[in-house]
C-alpha cells in the first residue's frame, strides 16, 4: 500500500500546479468523492482507466473485428453471388449500428452479477481497507 501512496503523491505533485480556481476544485473533489474516488482510491481509479483505454478496449475491438470478418466470411461462403454484396453490407451495417465497442463496454451491466466480478470487488475492498 505504501507504493500506492507514493504514486498518488507523485501524481499530485505533478498536476497540482494546474489547479487555478480553488472553489471549482473543491466542487470537483466533492463530485469525485461522491463517485467513490477518494485519496485512498485515486491511484486505482487512474490505473483502471489506463487498463481500459490501453489494454481492454483495444483487445475488445480486435474481438469485434474478428467476429465481423468471420460473419462476412460466412456470407461469402454461403450466399450466391447475386446477393452477396447486399448480405455483406447487412453485416457491416449490423456491426456499425449494434456493435460499437464503447456502447458494448459502458452500457453492458450483466457482468456485475457474475462470480468473477464479485470476486474482483471483494479483492478491491480488501485492498482499500
């Protein structure tokens, strides 16, 4: 936990010079606290965003693209030449309209009921206590 505190303090030292309006900053801190971001959890919050933006989201995009290629491959293999272009466009439209990675990630809520998610929450609470 000492390592986390050192990283949080280093982060604060780096960015505190950018705070120019103390009243707005106080309101901002209150909003963060209401959302569960406290001095004790800030580093985990930042690392979570790093993991999302640089690891999970790009990997998830690769999965969606692979599924799209697979679906197009199925259309090519199982559709006659006359209707192939239309079917291919249907697949592309489906992925464009229904498989936006941000929507799939940020509006999916079923995962919070899973055992894996519950185990992660339990470990995070133990780490922060």
